């Protein structure tokens, strides 16, 4: 059972207000978790607040605990690399550069990046936003390579490329094999995309899967089993495409110490998830 629990990585979103990064990872490790995605948030983990000594201290704690920091994730409500305003694009890019630098210092394998958000009332031309997205990638992708990490672009329902086909077409046209995809099944469902079809579409670039639940009327990253995500079909799709890496639980909850274990229990009640956990 312990090995099955370790198959599920833990995103620290639910702890951004209550814990700094080090104590958060320590507390989660004490519950048997070993693989993490660290959210960027002031007071939790914020590049400008972490000098070289703080970064070294956290890196030593991660290594000493036998933990894996797989990814850093910036809440993309706060940045927009495809914004219409050049100053906003510059601000967003500068912050993501700092996140990439932090990822290199902490040994994180990837940095999660959103493609950028359109105006919800009057979206700009997709070609124009794609160009701004590519301009950001021109800077971020080589920077990530030099830092020893990589850019991972996520499907997001509020982004200008919300679905797997749109995201993959844009990335394939850009042409860099270094860019991976984080596929979020809750984001897919809220964007009215079948997550099974989406997973198959992103297979060639799939670096990480985000798991949480949502309905189609209200956007959430809720505990497993409380929304419309077809987790049984998701497990079988992951098996079909040969995905054997960690599955990242991105549960956003005021009661994560109860809701995260309950989500793991619900998943492992399905034989397909147990088989994936055993094979990882």
C-alpha cells in the first residue's frame, strides 16, 4: 500500500497559505509521499524571497529525505505570456525566468507554463496570441535547458489554447522537442474535452498528468469522486498510451489532509489505478 501511495505525487496548492515550502514537504513526506510539485506563492515558495542559502537549504532537505521535486508551478491567474500589453508580457516572462532559475537550483525537472489567456469578452486573434506565445518560448525554452530543467505547457480551460488538439498543433508548429505537456484531466473536462481523447492526442509530449475533479458548470480542482472526471477511463487511457510516470494530485481544498488521502483511496479502489501504481 505504501508503494501505491508513492505513485501519486502531491501538488502543494492547498498549503500555500499555511506552510512554507520546507515544512510543507517535510509534513507530506512524513505521510509517505515522496514526489512533489511545488506551487509558487509568496510565503510558500517565491523566487525573489529565496536567496542562495535558502535554496541550498531546501535542496539539501529534499535530497536528504530521498524526495523528488518534479515540477514548479506558477498559478497562471497571475501571469500572461500572451497578454496584449507588452509590459504584461515582459512582467510575466521575467517572473517565469526567475521560476526557471529556482527550478535549476532545486533540481526540479520541469516548470509548468500556461500558454496565455485571451480577453474573455473579446478574444484577440489566435495567430497574434500564438506569436506572443512563441516569443516567450524563444526565451524560456533555451533558458530552461541551460538551467537543467524544461518547459512543460499545460492545457488550461481559460487559456487561448484550451484543448489538446489546439495545444499540440501550436507546439508542433513551433518545433521544439524539448517542450513537454502537462495534461490536467479536470481542466479538460471543464473545457468540454474528453480526457481520454486528450491524453491520446498529447501522448508524444506527455510529461505529467494532473489529477483532480471538477464539474462542468463550476471550475474546481476538487477531491476525486466529487465531480464529473471519468477517472476509471483516465486510468485505462494512461495504461493504453504506456504512461508509467507519477500521477500528480492537484487537489485544491481547505482540508487537504483529509481530502488528499481520500482521493488516493478512491483511485486505488479501482483495479486499473492499482495496476498503474504497481507498474510505476
